[in-house]
């Protein structure tokens, strides 16, 4: 999996959990401009979760009109990602909206906006042959949610896969699907 550099998306290293947490704190402090002890606790929790679940990516998504959000991605075999709405958890009360589309690079994508107890969450499932990548974008405050979702959408829409089969050569490459393309 390869994703393009996009202004507003800062990946952090997924070496040791302690290093990941430290780098995450540095990025969040740079964005927020404050020394908040809560950032350290949140960074440690996010780093631990990313490592425990084998994340392929942990990044901070920022926009001038928004609070930062975390973007986590996991690569899974395509057969482990259900094709039906029930299997994807799209039949529950927590689902606000579901949009299907194609990335700018030609891969099928399902975008799921979920209601959470705190903040806002978006999941994006991109498939390529027998592989899928599940991206989860989470904002604890939801402030500027549409702005950070749009930045994350540009990032995810540029995904490229190698060695897993490519996007259909017969399918035209559209302009992409941003996180803002869903119904409101």
C-alpha cells in the first residue's frame, strides 16, 4: 500500500509504542500549540491501540479550522472484509451514512460515517483484489469535522496497491471520492 503525501496529514512512525507515542505528542503539541498533559495520555493510548491491532498507518490529520483527528489504517485480506451491509456493521443505529464510490486511483471504496459517544468517526474500506485497507478517522471533539474529513479523503483517495492486483484497466479513473461526498 502506498499513499501520497497530502498537506495536513502527518504520519508517525510505528516503531516501538513509546516512540510512536512520543512522536504523536510532538505532532499534536505543534498543532495545538499548548502543553496539555492530556495529549500525552491520549497519545499513549492511540499508540498502544495502533500497535496492538497491527496498524499499517497512524497519522494526525489537521486543518486550520478544525481540531486534529487521528487516522489509523489496517491492511486485511479482502476475504476477511464482508461484502454485505450486516457484515460491515452498516445495519446498526450508530451508522449515520454510507457512501460507495471509487478512489481517484480506481479502487472501490465504502465510506461509513458512525455516531460515537464522543466526537466523530469515519471508516473507509478500500479494496484491491484480495486485499483491503480499513481506514478509521476519529476526532474527539468533532470541531471542523468536515474539514479534516476532506483532508483525509484526499489522502485515502490517492492510495495505490502493488502486488495485489490493480484497479480495473477497463474502468475510467474518476476524480475520486472525498469524505464529503455522502448525503447530509
